C-alpha cells in the first residue's frame, strides 16, 4: 500500500488524457478515452473522476486500479457471462471486442443507500415506495439491506441529461429490449452480483450495489465497460457496518459525501478538491483493489502517456 505522502507526490502526474493520433479518431467519455478499429476497441482508463454527472478532477492511479481490477473480475466471471476483454497490453489499457451496447443501464442494489438525486435512499426518504417498478416496504432506514437484491434499470441519457428510471415493463413496452433478452440480462446481472457479494465478503467488504453495462457481440449477451470497481460499485468495509451508523466507504461514495458536505450536488461550479483529500480518495481505491484481489498494488512506470504509447506499439507489432 502506498503511503499518503507517496500519493500526494503522485497528484501532478495523474493521467487526464491520452492522445494517440495513429489510432484514428478519439472518443472521450467521463473516464475513458476510446479508439475503435477492425472490430476492436482500445479503452484507455484515465485518472479522471466523475460524480453528479460531472468530471470533477483526477485521482492518481485511479485509472490503473479500474483497468486492472476490471480485468481481474472479467477473468473471475467469464463462466457466468461472456465479456468483451481481449487483452491488457498496459496497466491503463484494455483491448476489447467491439460490442453493440444495450440501451438500458443495469444497476443491482443490495442495500438502500445513496446521496444523489436518483439514489434509492433519496427517493425513499422523499416518500416514494414504488421505485423502478418495485414496491418497497415502510420502515426501512438508510443503509439497511433490502429483502432481496433489486435491479433498478435506467435509460442511457446523452448530452449531459439525467438517466430516467425504468420498470421492466417499460423496457419491453418501449421496445428497448425484448422480454426474452431482458430476462437474460436479469439472470446475468443477479448471478454477477451474487458472485461479487461473495468475493467481497471474503475480502472483508460489502458489495452494496453496482452498475453493469451489457452489449451484444455477434448476437451474444456480453458484459462490457468495467465490473465491480470502486467507480461502478459501492463497497463498505465490513468491520465498520452497523445499524444506524454510516459505514466506511471504499469507493467513489467517499468523494460524493465530501462534495455533498460542501453543498454541491451537481449544480453550478464544483468546489476544488484539496490535495490531501485527493490522496485519501486514491488510498481508498487502492485499498479496495488490494482487498478484493489479495494482491499488492504495484504503481506502473511513469510517465504514463509515453508508457502507454510504447506498450500499445509493441502490442500492435505482435497482433
């Protein structure tokens, strides 16, 4: 585990963007820079961090943690559902099969929690009981476990718009997915979540909820993007969980809480993160990686951009 001082020193070297003109047109998401060619996609996971639908800064080593942890989970879950991973030629880079993304984002929740406007707890605390097509009982408290894991699908909004909650019936009625395909997605998502909770439990963590992205490769349902990372999932330290107490967050929720405490929930200019806090966020991402994989985190060679270019060139020479 890197020390706090080592994380502070790494902040100026955080990877915010990678330009690889030899690969063609770059498409940049909130976290990844992407290039597509010959039925494959080069996904470069940067250190950018987003919350409240905004990119808020960069966290050193975050991209490496996300890329390597996703690759680890893809290997762990390939018997449950196919995934898009082909190769990891660099700690920040994934070569993936080109997939047609499904138009539905799939979130599986095991606990009622959250601080965003669309989180399960925010909606429940405002009096809603029928959420995402499911009916929740009265009397739940924040961070309580749900009776059963709940799938809460949403649309995939474009252009900075907010995702819209969907019920399974709406998914079929709107023609987003067939009933048979949605059943396949539900089965895969619940199987992945159950496996993730089991692995997290053995690592001293609680997998609270997570987001899955699915696509089609040659008509086959395929897990894409990332899986069970501190960006796409909430993890609590198991030893800190107790009724009526806020658990220790080993994920991006730690950052969301800080912004919410500053009065920021996505509207207007965001406050600037102090370096000490940035280092704390980095430390939690790395700690989650080490707990889940049982492996020590090894920072990759710097400078990152030159290393990525060199490793991709070497990979291209052999493929």
